[in-house]
C-alpha cells in the first residue's frame, strides 16, 4: 500500500510528487498516456504543441524553474506585426505596442521543466499507460482501479485529471456530492478545444523582411501566428492557433490552408517549409471530454468546490483548474501542486502516532 497515489503526471501531479519526494513520502504516480507532461508537449525543435508562454506575474512557476535551474528567454517580438482582415484585402502592418509586459519561453522547450521534475524522482515513480477508471473508498484506504482491471491501494489519493474529464472518465464509490459533480462538469479545461500548429523553415525569412513573425488573421483558418525559433537560433518556425471549428477538416486540408495563409501574411517563401505539425486537443482523450458541454473560457476555474476533499479527506482534487492562483495556466498547475503537497504533509504531521 502507498501513502499517496497521484493520478496524472502533468505539471501539477509532478510538482506534488517533487515536493512529497523531498519529505520521504512513499507515493506512486498513475499516468494514462505513455509520456509525462499532459498539456505540456514539446516536439523536436523544440516546437510546442501545448503550453508555451509565461510572464513575470507567474511567480510560483518562476520560482520552481529557478530551483530546477531551467532557464527562460523572451519571446521574439521585434519587427512588424501582420494583420489580415480577410483573404481578399491587403495585409496591414503594425508596430508592437510599446509598454507591453514581455512574455517568456522555456529554453529547450516547456518539456525541459517536465523532464527536470521527472529526473528528480526515483526511477519507477510513474506507471505509464495506467488509465484510471474507478476510485473506491475502502474505509481506512482508497482503491484506484485501472482500465486493465489492475488496482492500487493508498492512504490518500490526489486526482489531477481536469475536472470535466474526471466526471466523464472516473466512477466514484460512494458517489461525490451532486453540487461538486455539477461544478466539475461545468468547468472549462483550459485550451482543451484548441488546435495548435507549427511550421518549420530552413531560415527565418520573415525577420529578413523586418517582420516579427507575429500575425493575427480574421480571414479564415489561422487565428494567431508567433515566431517560434529556438533560443540558440538554429531552428526556425512559425507557430500558433487555428480556428477550433476546423476539427472536422482533415490534416492535409488544414495544412494547405495554413501554408496559403502564411504566404499571404509573410510572403511566397512560406511555401518552402520543412515540416508541418499540429495537435487537436479536442480529440485528445486524456485532456478533453467526448462530445461537448457548453462552457465559456475559464468557466469555474479556481472554484472552491474543485478543491473540496472527499472520502473523509482521503481524496484530494488538484490540477490547474482547481488552483487559487492563475487557474488554467502553468503557474496554476505549479501552485495547485505545491498547495496540495502542503495539505498532505500537514495531514501527516497532525495524524496521531499509531
Ligand atoms: C494548446 C495549449 C496551450 C497552452 N498554452 C499555455 C501557455 O502558453 N501558458 C500557460 O501558462 N499555460 C498554457 N496552457 C495550459 C497548461 O498547459 C496547463 O495549465 C498545465 O499544463 C496543466 O497541468 P495539469 O497537471 O494541471 O493538467 P494536465 O497537464 O492536463 O495533466 C493531467 C494528467 O492526467 C492524465 N490523465 C487524464 N486522464 C487520466 C486517467 N483516466 N487516468 C490517469 N491519468 C489521466 C493526463 O494524461 C495528464 O498527464 C496551454 C494548454 C494547451 C492545451
């Protein structure tokens, strides 16, 4: 039996594990995917398919990065911003507005943070391909069952699966209070509907034309573009978000429209790309629910019922959507991870000697 089972090896679950590990608590992380990181996923390059930017206000994340000696660098913004009203009108060009707070990226990709956390945990701390389906209160302990019918037992369980997905994927016995279930069902999974794409190039041709690589379009498929060259300046890419309604269109169709739009925004050189990548988070079974429940961005993020304990305090809900600070963001994931570890440690310290 474990002291603690953490469900989910995303930033929140790993931050909790990192904190508990320092205090010698015996834990196990159960992760449904075959990789850690959840909504953080850097491809080669590194090209971010998930979380990318942070700001000076994200103090919990910055402190963790500092402790782990993972460095950041400013997002490239020098040069003109391109703006397309429609595919039939000329592109307009703007200067970056002065006085904007800078945003930063993680050197080597956001996955560096995840890898550093994993490297601080003993080998074997995470069981991958472990899809949790049931959480049962057994009185003095909790049983966690997986899709393959295997099960684990612990004194405490920390769940970091996004709240909406938790309700769709996991059966609780006894059931959770209906008020808590209703809030969890109506909680937006931050960026869960987004389509992220990236296109790599042999050289940063946009910079050579005095363009920043930043663009906004109301003309169709592309919503935003940003320069995504790496810190070392030996990998060049443009990256951004597509219109989320394009989930049904095939990858080839999206790719063709993306390249056509990039040609309009930055010039014919955009045709000579090396690689096109994309990730449809709405179709990702370990981030987004099947079907849709209408919620607006950030709906119920940070709601107190998302942190409500169950099963007499043995079951703790965590993860960025539950966070008191910057819910939805990486900073929220770190805050919730640290806060949850603190709650567990306090409960251990106040428990009577047996
Ligand atoms: C496209 C996109 C762009 C983003 N951009 C930014 C950004 O620029 N800046 C920023 O601050 N934030 C950004 N975010 C948000 C950021 O990624 C999240 O705040 C953070 O990664 C959440 O961490 P988490 O651990 O709380 O949740 P998750 O990363 O979702 O982790 C939950 C974990 O639970 C696992 N899991 C799910 N179901 C099960 C199951 N049944 N059994 C076991 N495990 C399960 C998942 O596989 C996952 O690893 C972005 C997110 C996306 C999707």
